[in-house]
C-alpha cells in the first residue's frame, strides 16, 4: 500500500520540490494550496500523474480529506519579507489557524506531522551561529513580526499536539534556501539579484551590505527534510547551509557568475533586518547524518540557468 502524504503549500517553491520527492519515494501526494504566493506552474509537470492530486484550498479554513492520510507536511505560508508586508493577516492566519487546522487533520487521521518553521524564530539573533536551543530575539510588533510570531505560535501549537495528544510531530527550522521555482519577483535577495544582473540593472544592496546570510540549495534542504520526516525526532531541527557571507559578497558573486556589467547601488535597510544568520547544524549532522553537499557556485549556476528560461 502506498503511503498518502498531504503537502500544504504544495504549489510553492519548497512545497513543490517536496511533492516531487515524495512522489519519487513512491507516495501518493495530495497538494493543498490557495495559490496566494504559490503557482500552478510549479506543479504543472505533475498533471496526469495518478499519484498526485491538487486541491485549491485555503488551509486556514476547515479541511476535509477523504480516506487515509499517513503524513501531513505543513508548508503553506507567504515566505518573503515583501509578501508579509502585502499579506500580513493571511501570513498570521496560515501560521496560526492553518497550523491548528492541519494538526487537527493529522490527529483525526492518526497521521504524522511536519511543520515548516524558519530561522526567523531566532529574529535578529544575539547568539551566533544559531543552535536550536536559542530562544531568539524577535520584535513582535515590527513588519516581520507577522511571520516570526506566526511561526513561533505554530511551533508552540505543534509541540502542544505532540505533548497533549501524543501526535508524532516534527519541526524543521529552514534557513535561507534558493533554487529553481523561486518567484522572480518575490523580493528575496537571490531572485532579485539574479534578475537584476541578467537585465543589466543595478543590484540593490540594502544598507551597507554587511549583514550576513547563509544560503542552502533546495535539493540539500529537501534531503534534510525527508530525513527528518523519516526520523523519530520531535524537537526542532535546523536545516540550512552554514557557509555564511555578507550580502555585499553575495552581490559580487552574482555579478561574477552571470558575467553581468551591472553595478551595485544601496537602498535603505528594511526594519528589523537580521544582521547575521548562520545555522548551527550539529544536531542535523548527528541525528540525521545530514549536511549540505551543493556548494554556492554550483547551486547558483543551476538557479541562474533556470531563471534564464523564465525571465522575460
Ligand atoms: N536584500 C538586499 N537587496 C534586495 C533584497 C534583499 O540587499 O534587493 C538583503 C536583505 O536586506 C537581507 C538579505 O538580503 O539582509 C536577505 O534578504 P531576503 O529578503 O532574501 O530574506 P531574509 O533572509 O531577510 O528573510
């Protein structure tokens, strides 16, 4: 008997890659997405696959799924800072009400549950790099608070269902991830810089560009999530690539790899933009035998190749 997995946000960047992986592992996949920031284009290659079902559904509302479900992956959420600004209330609702609904579905089906959480639970971190034991430094009322607090609530709700209802739950804290199927205009630094470089426009570095990020290629991330799903861990696990760089270094790298004549200009730093971010992945290494394999240059060449096929 094939296992049945529900993926919320399955038409999004990460959700669609997860659907591909679960199908490749021989699962049936039911993808729920309201297409607020997801796109049918990310799953159109799965049309006609008899193991794949798409349901256009807002997971903040009551969920009905017929038949048995073995695993629920809750990936639905806007995930880019400009999306939180445009959709602050849906972001709060999907993290809070959507997590409650999907946990309720998992409970009624006796399914395992995996929450896509985020490095944003650490906020603008005062501990560096960030281990899972760090409680974070989050501004609840800033523009990013709608995402950070929704995900923190989602983690609390997930642990409550684990402790109180005995559900087998997992939490992955996802650090900056990039790769094919990111939206060109989602405002995040990877698609923004690549599309600016490809069009010969100036690259917009926010602030002085000394803030750091650590970028993980999507195939590495999905491998880590799959291993976590198969594990017996219930506490949160960081999955990300610990190789850290400044945004300025990243801009120069994009210019080099695209062979662009673009220059770098500066724009104001957004409110509460974290100054540093790097995952401590000791737990993932030890408990899952996982670490990233794809280097930045290799991953960016793949991603640039993808954007060349979609950029107008
Ligand atoms: N950033 C930038 N220029 C842009 C977009 C983003 O300098 O056009 C910076 C942003 O201020 C942040 C980093 O790049 O310091 C990563 O931003 P992103 O929106 O990708 O995600 P975040 O890691 O902040 O959630």
